[in-house]
C-alpha cells in the first residue's frame, strides 16, 4: 500500500533529522500530514469516531510531552498522531509498543554499559522506524 511506503520514507527522513539535530523540520511534518490525509481521504478512512480512536495514542503522547516538559518530544507525539490517520488502531498499538520496547532495551544496555545515565536523552524516531520495519516484515500492516 502507498501509505505504508510513505510512512517508511517519512520515518526514515525523520530519523535522520532526529539523530542529527533532535528536531523534525516542520515542513517535513506538514508534507507528510497533507499526504497521509490525502491518502486516507482517497481510501475513505475518515469516519469521525474511527479517526478519534486512531489518533488517541498521538494525543496521549502529546499530553505526556506537555506534563513531563518534553521527556518525550512534541515531534514524537505529532508523528504518531499523523501515522494514526492512516493506520488501524491495532497496528498503531503494536507499532508503538514495539518502539517503546526497543527504546527500553537500548536504554537498559546504555545504563548497564555506563554509556549514559537516567538523564540521557535518546532520539525516538530510530525506534519508530525500526518498529515500523518490524511491523512491515511481520505482516502486521
């Protein structure tokens, strides 16, 4: 499906920016947002209740970002919110859980090897990209 490929490209580009500058350019987010909305409209995926359910993980992460003063960046929440526009809720939950699991594993390894401490900030986009690849390879999407 085109949207799967678009998400892969978007996550790849976002990962490059997140690793380099810890920010995702607004232009990239806008282009992806408009593209995913267009694809979702084309496939009739805009039932109001369905949309609300699919974007809830992104809204939840945005709230966590606000409450924790960006322990999780706003960009991560926005990216997950936009991806939710094009995915089923089951896929979204699996995708996010895999990303958090991967980030937890890497964080534990960093702590064990004493390459960082609890305050060390990791870019989250590489984990989202890897989780998306796992979902694609695993046939979840």
